[in-house]
């Protein structure tokens, strides 16, 4: 999936945030890596991802076959289009 991304962020962790259960609006702090032209360029932190949950899930473009086996949930990698990040 990383090779298919022209410019984006690989989110590897969340560090706080909030979501309005009535409207679906959210804002979360993230950490991860900047991707440019299909390659990981450098780490990023102290960034925010924000938007609306319904809009966000409607931009799901791809799902990997690599579930994380060491957590409570078997969640695979997911690729989202047109996601709003700030702090870059």
C-alpha cells in the first residue's frame, strides 16, 4: 500500500483527541511517518487528523491482509483518501 501513495502519512499511533458522538466530528493527535512517492521519508509527530467519521469512513480506499496479531483486535492496514492532517 505504501508504494501506491504519492503523498501521505502512515499513522502508527494516536496520542489523545476527541470525537463528538452526535455529529461525528473528530480530532486526534497522531504520530507516524511521512510518505512521498511511495517511500517513507521521515518520522512525524505532534500532528492532528480531523474530520467527520461518516465522511472519513466513506474514503476508505484499500484494506490490507496483514492483521495486527498482538492486540485485542485483529485490525489490518487501511488506506484512506483525502484525509485532513495538520502540523506538517
